[in-house]
C-alpha cells in the first residue's frame, strides 16, 4: 500500500522523547512545551504561541477568546474538515456556511457580498437580518495549505467588528507573498490563528495543536483556560470553566524535533507537487490543482481534479481503481452544510463547492514518498482512464 500521508520520523525525536522519559517530565508541563511554543512563534512570526492538545481544542479556545457565545453566528466555509464548525457549536453558536473559491477556500467575494446584502450594523455589531443573530467571528480555513484570500476580508471584518479566527491547521509553512499582507504567515493575519500537528500534517506531535496571537491578553487567557482555569494550582482553586487542553511534554518534544525539518519538508512537498504536475500534463481529463498566486504554499495535500467525461472515470471510479493498485486516496470532506448536525443551518449561495467536492481526489503526499512510489501513482493515473475506455 502507498499511503495517503504518513509522518517522517528521522531526526531528534527519539533523543528528545528519551529525555522526557528519563526525567519523568511526560505530562502537560516541561521544558519542551515552552521550547516548542517559542519555536513555533519564531517560525510563524506570531507574538505568542500556546500549545494545545489538538487543533480542535485550539479552535474551541480561540473562538471563546474571540467572544463567541450562545446565540451568536460565525461565518465558516462549507469545504473544510468539520472541526472548526463543531467548535462553533461547542460554544452554543451557529455556523453560517459560505461557498468555496477556486482554491477550495472560503469565497472572499461571496462573503463580502453576504455581509453587504444580508447584514447590518446594530449597536456596534454585525447582525444577520434574516436570523437576528450577531456575527461575532469568521473562521477562514487555509485548505490543503492554500492561503485563504484575506487581503480584503481582513479590513472588512475589522470595520464590521467581526473577529477573524484563522484555521491554519493545514498550512504551516505557507506565507502570503509581498503585497497587502506583506509576507505574513497564515494564522497571523486575524486576531487568533490555530495550527494542528496531527499525524498526517506537515510536522506532527502525534496529536497536538497551537494557538497563535499577537495579543498578550489573549495568550495569557488561553494558557489559563487550557490548564483548567487554575487560580491556585496547589489548592485547586478555579476561577472559570476551563479545559484539560494543554499539550504534553512528550508530544512537544516530538514536535520540536520535527520542526527542525520544516523547511526540508516544504521543499520535498513542492518537488513532489511539481513531479506530479509535470507527469500529468499529457493525461487528458486530469490536472493537479495549484495554489493561488498571492501566496506560497506548503502543498500539504495534492488535490487532483478529474474531468470524468474526458478521463473516463469519475472520482469514485478512480478511487476504486487506485485502491486496486494499492494506492490510498481521499476525496474532499463531505460539504458541511449537508452534514446531519448542520443540515438546517444558514448557508449563502453555495454553488462551486458541489463541483469541487465531486471532482477532487487527494493523492499520496507523504514527505517520505519514494521516487518509485510517485512514479507508480503516476502510472496508475495514466492507465486507469484508458482501461475504463477514456482518453486518459
């Protein structure tokens, strides 16, 4: 089996973890947690970084810090892993789903149109006229490592008193090119950003996340909430409802070792992307979706777009054909406005997302993918369509 995405462990991971075990600093305190936070802040340019047990926990806390509460509304994309949408609901708020753009991200133009046509300012807040819900936040997701287009939305949200909580869980290493956002790392444009270090991410801690912010008060509050809101850790006095959301020292040790190779991993990802793209140029009906021209990309996933009539197979057919060759693939997540918990939620002009969901298949993208494995994937893609009677 050629897996979709597996971590690459070949640096100081064993050394750092052994130190944790030898010193018995294995839980949610220890030098590696502090070191990992500082290193991530340095890489991203964030003023502060707060380690969390996973990306979803970071999103939950970030939205709470942004002031999201019961009865509020939060703008979210329909094309994303469900985690940020669930985090909205954890706080008793409701999602407002937006369509995607050509890069699978929240459609900035439609979002601006929604704010212009469907909302109004009341007492300093943006209110959805249809539902009378206050829109307190927006969660743009940098899908597959592609930077969401925040060049205009960031200013618009500031004008409308809408906090931006960036879901940068897939985009460590992605930066905006010089221009409106001046080379900033994803996750540092809005008030708060969130990273993930799940096993399939560019770097991993096994499971972990990070909250990014330039606001010292947000960072202090995040540390407080993620450690059960302890006012007195010796006598166990708690001043608020908190969470057991802190990253362990062992996980941070793995992450710090992985972070040493971030630049190398990004170069490998880019090289594999280019090899796939070049190898598919002559395959009719298949193309690899590239990143937007206003940002670099970490190429976390390689979304393959399928023109079924020209290629000879649709997404499901190709997925099955590749599985028969021992090649693991994944479609885009089911659109969230169609998910059972959110089927009755507010959505606005969702059109492109249906096509993008239906014609996209992510192909193997591990940083440890060997040349012969990459060529095996290309060979399978070149021949599967022809075998089905297409022109591929």
